[in-house]
């Protein structure tokens, strides 16, 4: 049996890289897809071409690698922690993404978006005041 | 219209996939040792759980919808908007996984969702 405190510590140790790799992965995908270009129409053929050219982009592969690392750590943490705990806490990555897209992709981030990001952070702070694992009860 | 469709499929794919993966991992039980060997063993066991593959399939649907969406919309709009999946995820955790959500946790998830709506409005 792992003590509650140790469990909480283990959970945070994994959640930090989870947040980082989720945010990095999404920013890299965004960068890659912007280089690939817009989808002109909503047809299967257009999507096929889009995905083929997407897999030729180095940024896309870096993004996928980053998201794979995220997935493995996500699986490990879910082997003991509640999904309803991990899910909102990993939302901290949503606060990182506007920062990264502002600085790395030069996108403009409006005041409303920044307010939304603050609310998300506040929500995450509330969730982390609950124990990481209550266990499935079904 | 294409944005709404892709967003819906990205959101439902992501939260459905994560719920399935979560269910699969709970069947495996807590990982205690973090050596490369026990980690590989753990991942190997995960590959034999049906719910894991259901989750991966749903995550793939969500992922490709997201990829398409990112080709025409701003990252700082798309990523927060897909956080709609926090609402569907919380409901799934409560009613599909049977997790007990305390009022504090519901409040936190509600704040996260409110933040998402704000971000998507702009």
C-alpha cells in the first residue's frame, strides 16, 4: 500500500511533465499545420492530401513524439489517480499554450483569452485541493 | 460549419478516448516501480486490455479532427476550445467510471469550463 501523501507526490511528479509535453505537442502541431496550409474544402480527397503533406513536416513528427510521451505518462498516472483529478489538473497546459503561441508562433492573444486562461488556472488550483485518488466506485 | 463539426469530433473523441484509457489503466492497477523494465512490462500489459484499444481509436479520431482544425484556425483559439471536453469528461468520470466527485472538484471543473467559454468567445 502506498500512503496518501506519497501517492499525491507521485501524482504531481508525473503531472508536471504531462502538462509540459501536452502544451509543447500542441504548439508544435500548430506550427507544422500552419506550414502545411489551409484546407480549401471539406472533401475526403482534400483531407487525404492534407494529412499526407502533414506527415512530411518535421514539426508534426516532433509534435507527435511529444504527445506520445504525454500519453505514456498519462497512462501511468491514471493507473492510480482519478480521471476527474488528472483531467482538470492537466488543463494547466491550456494556460501554457497561449503563452507559447504568443512567443513562438507570434499569434495575438486577446484580453478575453487571458481572462479565460486565468479562470482555468483558478479551477485547476481548486481541483488540486482534493485528493488525487478516491478510486472508481462502479 | 466545418469548424463546428471538427470541434465536436475532436472534443468527443478526446474525452471518450481518455475515459476508456482511464478505465483500462484502473484494471491494470497502480504502477509502483519506475524502472525501464517495469515500465515496459506495464505498457505491455496495457496493450492487452480491450478498453485501451477502444480509447486509442477514439483518441485517434479526436487527434485527426484536431489536426485538420489547426490548419485553418489559431492555436490559441483551437486548443482552449477543445477544452470543452472537460465538461464531457467530468460527466463521464461521474456516470461511466463511477468516480466520486466532491463539491470542490466540481467547482474546479466548472471554473475550468468557464475559462474555456471565455477563451472561445474572443
